[in-house]
C-alpha cells in the first residue's frame, strides 16, 4: 500500500528519559482471526527507529490486526486523526479534548471553542467516536476539576448528537465518571478505554451495557485488579487496545508499543479467561465493529 499522506505538523515524540530499551520488540505470531486496536496514538513517535503511519498499519496487518481507532486529546491531534482516517481505510478516528487538557483550554478561554471544533470534526464520516474524554484526578488537581466535568459532559452530548461512540479516559475518578454517565445519560455505545477499575466496577459497567477495553497493562504483575475485572466482564463487552506508544505488554514493558503487538495482549487475555484464542478474537472483532462500524465504509 502507498504511504498514507497525513500532516506532519503535529507528530511529536514520546519522552525518552528513564527508559533503557528504545527498540521495537519482535513481531508476535499472527492471529488466525483478525482483531482491531480500538485505541492508539500513532501521531506520537517513539524509540530509535520511529514508524510512519503506513509502517504501523502494515506491521499490524501482517499479524492479524485489521484496523485501528486513532484517538485524540486536543485540537491538533484530533485534526491529525481525521487526516489519518481519510488517508487509510484501516484507520477510524476519535476526536476529543483530553481531560487533562480541558483546564488548559479553559484557562486560556478556549474550551468552548475547542468543543465547537470537536463538534465540527465529529460530523466527518470517518470519525466514529468522541474520545478520549472523561475525568482524571491523578494529573489534574481540584482547581481543574470543574473544567474537566464541563468538558466531559459536553463531549457526552457530542457523542449522542452525532450517534457515535464515546471513549472514556478514567484515572482515579471511577465513581464520578460512573455517576456522571448515570446523571446525564450515557451514549448508546460507551467504552472505558484502558479500563483501570476492579471487578466491582467492571460488573457495574457491564450492568449498564458499557464496553471495557483492556490494554497491555493487563499483563503487568501489579495489575491483578485488571485481571479480576476481565474475568467478570461479559465476553460481548470486551475490547482490546494498545494505547500505543504506551503500556507495552510484558515481557516488553517500557519499550515502544504499537498495534502489531496486540496479539500478545489477546493471547494473555485468552489464557486468563480459559478460552481459545480464535474464539476470543472472533468475539472482540464483532464487539469492535458493533461499537465503531465497518472500517471500510462510511458510518
């Protein structure tokens, strides 16, 4: 496939400090049943030999990853995501102002403007989600929470207005995220990106028909809560993602992550659930298409 033509202006590099190994890992064995990476940030380059968008997608295709959802966090990355989805049919876009960026836009008097840009971008047929949006009490203090809540509720409204999915970023804010969704009404297709709760939260999310997306950190030794959550999540509510270039699965934790490493996480999840890999892949693929629609077609 020819090189996808996407803007270079927003491409940025992941920090290298404190990381010992900056080479991409070897590719895992291909999956027999293709799946999708439903959340990644391919505008962020990483490592000693950064990959282009097309190289990412081609490597992923070689191991049975049929497509990716390119997530966003600000105006520029949202526009980049749309351009990437226009350039290659293996990409769908999610657009949003990240909860940690919402107070920044708010302090500059630009939050309403930024949300209006998301509204405009969300009308594009290759935009299939509003995300990532939500609440983050880890990096943003109490002085930024009002802006986060206002932004989150506005993004929920956008997902419902455009009839597309919602990708939630939730860090140290589980109860408030769930309560907000209940109070204002969740979109029909709501995804907890990089699910970070426990089994009780997973049950509550599933009871509300939300989707839980598991990333490479489900393989981490200190992430028993995620494995417990996976165990109680109904199969028809499970998604998989990389959050690339972050959260590379064990044994490559800390190295650059990419969609072609999804098979490692899927195989780990299948082993945890005691199911055949092909069975889990078929279910995850069906779930992904139910949330985002066909990658090769307009919504």
